[in-house]
C-alpha cells in the first residue's frame, strides 16, 4: 500500500471497470499528508452531511461519519466500502439533485486520518474497566489525575496525547524508557497490556473530567523521513518493512489481530523489555522520539502497508480476470492502461480518488451494457494491489 502518492494521468471511458480504480500512475509524494482536522471538515461539508450526520444518519440508517464506529476497516476495507457503496450513493445524490463532490487523493487520506484520530477502527473501550486497568497496572501510583493530587510523574490532566493516536504511541514509548529504569532499580516487573486493556484505559482517560472536550487531532508525517527514523532508531537491526533481508523480522508479514495505532502502541510498549533483556548497548540504545519523528515513522509504516492486510499476488491475478478488469486493461479497450507495469506504483489513496472521478462514468457505461456492478471485499483490494505492484 502506498498512500503518499498522487495519481498521474490515467484516462478511462468504458469497459469492464473495476480495474481503473487500481491503475493510476504515481507522481511525486506530498511531504505532509493525512491531516485529521481537514478530514473532519470534509465529512462535515453539506453534501456528505445530508445523509451522514445526525439526525439524518439515523433517519436514513447510514453511518454518522462525524462520530464513526468502523470496526475492522483497514485501508483496503475503506476503499472497498466506498466502491460497494457507489451505486447507492449516486442514486441518493440524483434524488436530491446534488452533484458528486470533487475529492482528491489528498482528501481521501485526510478523511482516513480523521477516522484514525477518532479511533473509529478500534472496538469501543469501556471507561469503567479502564479505571480498573489504571489501578491494576499501578499507573495510579505515579500518575495523579490532576496536578494537585500526589504523584511523582506527570498527572493525567497534562497528557496531550490521549486524543491523538500517533502522539499516544510516541508518549507510551518515551515514557517506557524512563519507567523501565525505575522498575529495574526497584526489581519490579514490567506491566504488559492487551489491546483491549489499552482501549479501556483510553476510554477512561478520554472521559475523565480533567480533560476539556476538543476535536481529536492527528497528522501523519513524511514516509521518506519516516524511513530514516526507522534506521536511526536502530529498528533496522532486527526488523524490516517488506524488504528482502534474511534473518530480520518483517513487520508487514507479522501476524497480528489488530491493525491500528492503538495496537502498535501496545506492541511497542510490550516490546521494550524484550529488546533490552541484558541492558542497553551502543547498538540497542532506547532512544526517545522527538519533534515529528513518530509522525514520520507512522507515516512510513502506513504507506508501506503495516496497517493493512497483506495481499496475495496469485489471488490478485485471478481476481483481475474474474472481476473483468482484464477485459479492458489487458486488451487495451478505450486506451485503458495495461497492468502491471514496473514504472507504476498503485495507491490505496488513488483508488478512493479514482472512485469519485471515474466510477459514475463507469456505472453509466455498465448500465448501457447491462452489466452488474462487481463487489469488492477488503481482501480483494489488498490482493489486487499487490498483484498490480508486481510484488
């Protein structure tokens, strides 16, 4: 998955149409992308809000995108949801005499970042259970809820990261460095978390009266800079990200049930004592993240597919035939681009932008030909992408 790419010129007029969403040429990446606040503004604009904001959402039995709960929505699932929703969307817009809003590739990433910032891809946490976690993990021994209470560490009310998933990952890691030293000196044991416990803890903290309500914020960073951070933090000593380096643990292929920043925060927290079982060395020094380093690192992992589901090249090739993509994109109908091509990089963000730009034309042509709109599952999207990228 490559999200930090802009689509180049790829035109399409008709044919058996699923493939066009997957066939946009890559152009130079934009440096900063995935702004949650811009995404929030987009989903609250009038066209989307007509159906996808309370009370209209309840009346039409559709998701309220200003407060979404979207379980198991990986990047591929996000795009497949848009794709499958297409015919319903266009009918609804036509009924209300609304035009289809223009959505760029950057807009798609902003909307996705908005959902990430709301932790819409996580199961809802339980605040009561989270209070029990706060006590059971002994957080309360050092962290008071407010500065006036006793506590040797920063009080919860001063934590800026509770509503920012990327900042939460950073602060959990940075805090763990100092906490590990304290635990070692006290001969204590490292408190590990399950993802469910972390979600409950966050629900407790987010609902604590010490916090003023505000719009969740998050911005992913530059994937190129994040790749450098991955190296400078010495992650490359043991890990790789989809590269061919024997003996290293591939983070892309790692088996994990959850694909969210919250799950990453848990994995990194639990990993600290594993990384340094015999203390630190010059090669395994625990370094804190500073400035925008974590934003860039998450941007890099996001762009490389860490938060997605790995695809299968052979299945993607079969789907390309079964979904009818090859009818136009191999035979060259209507100047459709021919995949896969070594000079092309295919982007999940580009799929979303292409959906808005091309799909209505594709739909009209399909109706003229009496063809059914092909469904796409999240796995289909992942498999098609990895096939088209020649991986």
